[in-house]
């Protein structure tokens, strides 16, 4: 075969594959339909949360390449059995969007031992026992739409469409079927979707769908109905909610296989070589651009600089990791208090990094924090990478982290309004320095109360730079995998992966609301997302009743003092400006600081925060490329790293 023919075939093949994996115009269907939390609670908070974090890491990785994932982590009553599945008519990127949304709801069930969530595009269930073969439970639910009454012809067509869907799903190894049936004598149609979870046996799937088809008949006089069973999901509607079948479906995969097999083995090898070289080149360029290095190379560099500590020195300082010196624990590892031989008190961050991606986060934190110095940034004293774990050594701050005060009814009394306002301004000053006063802009990506440390006089210092990223001044944004803590991540960053300073501004806005109210944004007594702290603050602000959400610990300071009351309302106002849906409307950190620190600075009226109205968050059509690029960046495990911080968000 001639060289020109090889080139042409390679080009054609790549075009076909590109077209087949490109995004279909669909809907991620992220509307929450039902959330049920178990009545029982977990046996051991530390073990259960750690197991949940690991289980979610596993499913996050698998969902990037599949519509389905299960994970089993732990032993005994603290074992986490996790299942998540997207419905097969979602494209790969819409599946990831639905999954990204559903995982933000699950922490609301904590401290219960499990639960299940149904979105219109995906499903997630967590238990402390193996439920994978269950197809029915007492919590099975039927939800009927009550917007429009339907006649006998529609009901008859619905019954036939449902029966066809059941038959189709049982004949499909994916346990999925969809269909459309014209209502006789009308211009109307009925649209149906049915799917079992892939952990069921064929016989269990049959029983589940048969039960669902019976249950859904009670809705057939209405325009829409859903059945939410333990082992399957069924929906019908007079509105077309179905997506075009995505390129990742079985038929598309077969098409790709047929196209590739039509060429000679030489051409296939050539295509593979082109792709491999392209990926390697992209990875190399991205690593150079983001300043990431090979772990072994970085270890050699650290041994030659003054920051390096001997592992034995740190081990002795902490009393061989004595439990009495343990200050706290999160998904990253454990923090200990230590005393060096010269009497200096230190905080030791003991990290359990067992792969190159976590090692990259460690070296990133060392490089990032050692290159900046500001009164409101925690000071890195050194690090160690010569022992069995990676270790970071920081200055010891006796009052620990901000979350231990503002979310605690007793300790919260120690933070008067005057102290809280100074803490807020200090955090803002630290962020202004990171965003504007360094040679390269630094975005923290994980601003939250547990990452704000307090010294003896309650002065704030921003900590934990493991997820921070820097980029040149001439760039408007960088594209990266999602990382941070759920509840604090800006919506456009969650959807697009385009990182700007406005992602930190959003997180800062959430933090402002938490400081004033004493309520964590990730903690809700309701299963409805609309009851988040940001939404609650927005509703009270519009009604002119902001004082109703003030932290009770502040009322003794605020109520008799009109000045304090106005300041607290102003902080809520600025918090809502920072959490506006559109990043272009959010102020810069320097503008936010100016509004906080002065009384004569005009403050514009805020617009609505995200997720107030259905469909308010624009989805990026280029998300497919972002997901493909994820494997070529130093952030390739950032989505899973995001979830390692969930323990802190449960507080």
C-alpha cells in the first residue's frame, strides 16, 4: 500500500473516530427526583467516611470511561458498598455531568449509614451491606406527574410502550431500552425509558421491570410517571425527554470496530503510533507548562535544599506519631503536633501518597507555598520525602482551623463579630496577594473554613496548597480537571474545568456566609439542594430579613450594636456578590477586600446564585475535549483527589 494511501486512511479513520466520540446534542438530566437516606447511622465515623472517600475515588475513575461503576471498601459494619449508573442514552460527557451533580447530594445523608438518589439521568446508592443483587425494597416509589390529565387512548399507548420497553431491556445486555409510540388518532406520542442496574441477574431484572410496569400503570392517566425501584428505573412522558443515542453506545462501538478492521494491520498500527505520540507530546507539553516534574527528580531536588527534614527528626518530634499528638485527620492523611529539639512547636502533615499523582500534589504544595510569603499565608518550615510517607512541616497555630469555631455552638462564642470581621479581611488580603501580587498568579482551588488556620490572636492564615495552580499573567484561564471541595466549587469550573481567580472568589463568598451564619454550606437537614446556605442567604437577602440567619453566638454582639448589624449584613451582601452564577459579575478579590474594609465603597446589587432556576448553568460544548485532555495533565487524578476532602465537608 502506498504511503499516500496510508496517510489518507489514517486521516479518514481519525475523522470517523472523532465524529463518533463527539458530543451528541443531549441533556444530562441532572434534576433530582428522589433522595432517600437510611434511618440507621454508621458505626464508626472515621472508618466509614474514609471508606466512603475511597469508594468514591474508585467510582469517579471508572465513570470517566463507563456509564456504570461499583466499589466495595472496608470491612464489617463500616464497609461501603457503592453503585452508580447513568442511563444509556446519555453521552459520556453528559454522564460525567450527571455523576458530578449526584455526588454533591450524597453527603447530605451523613451520618446515616446509606441511601439512594435518583436523578433523571443517573442513579447512586450507598449501603454498609451488599445490595447489588436487590431488585425490590420497601422504599420503592412511584411518582406521577400531575400537570395534564390524559385519556384512554394515551393510557393504552403508554401500556404498550412500557411493555415494549421491558421486552427490549431484557433482550439487551445493558438492560436498557427506550422507545416512542404514537397515540392512535392524535398527533401525540408517549416516550418511555427503562433500565436495570447492571449488577442484577437477568431474572432479577425481569422481575424488577415487571413490577415497575405494574406500578407505573397507576400514573397512566397523567402525562408523566416514574418508578424508582431498588433495581431499576422506568419513566414515561408525553414530552420527549430522550437523548439521541450517544456515540459511546454499543452500536457506535461496533461501528468503530468495523471501520478499523476494514483497514490493514499496518494502517491500524500507524494510527496507534500517531495517537501514542500525540498523547506523549501533549503530556510533556502540559507538564512543562504546569511546572510538574517526575517524583524521583523532585525528591533529589528537595534533598539539596534547606527545606529538607530527616524523617527521623520528624518522627522524634511527634513522639513516634503518638496518638496524643494527633491534631486531626482528613482524606489527605493525618496532622500531628510536634516539638523540635530546639523547642519550636510544629504542625506535621503526614501524607499517605502511594502513587505518582498524589506525589505530584505533594511536590506542588512544597513548590507553591515555599515561593510565597505573606502574613495571611501559613508558613512552610520544611518537608521530608525520605521515609515511608511524604511529610510537610508547618508553623504550629494553636487555635487550629476556623471550622472548629464557627460550626461549634460552644467554641463559636469565642469569636465575637469584631474577631470574625478581622478574620474575613485577613483571608481576603491573603487571596489578593495570591491572585495579584506574585510573579505568577496563584489560584488556591480549596478555600474553605477547615483550610483557614488561626494563630493565638485569631489571625487567619490560608493553608493547604496541594491543589493550588499558578499560571502566567497573560493567560485568562487554564483548563484543568476538577479539584476542590464539594459545596465550594464554582459552577462554571465544575462544568467547564476552566480555572480563573473567580473560582476562589466563589469559594470565598461561601466562606463569608458560613462565618456570619455559623452554618456549613455542605450541611443541610433537607434533601433538597435548594436549601443550601447560599440559596437560603439569597432568599433572606431578597426579603430584607438577613438578620434571621445570623449565628446565634453573634446576636449578643450584633443586636444591640447597629454598626455591627450593618457590617454583618454587608458581609452577607458581599458573600452573595462573590457567589453569583456568572463569574463575570463576581468582584475580584481586591474589589471584595475594598468593599469589606471601607464604608464608602459602593456595593452593587447581587444577582441570583447558581441552581436557583432550572437549567441556569450553561454547559460547555467543548467538555469532551476537556475530559480527553484530563489524562494528559498533572491533574489526572484531581477529581478523585477532590473527594478525599469530603470528610471535612461533612462537619
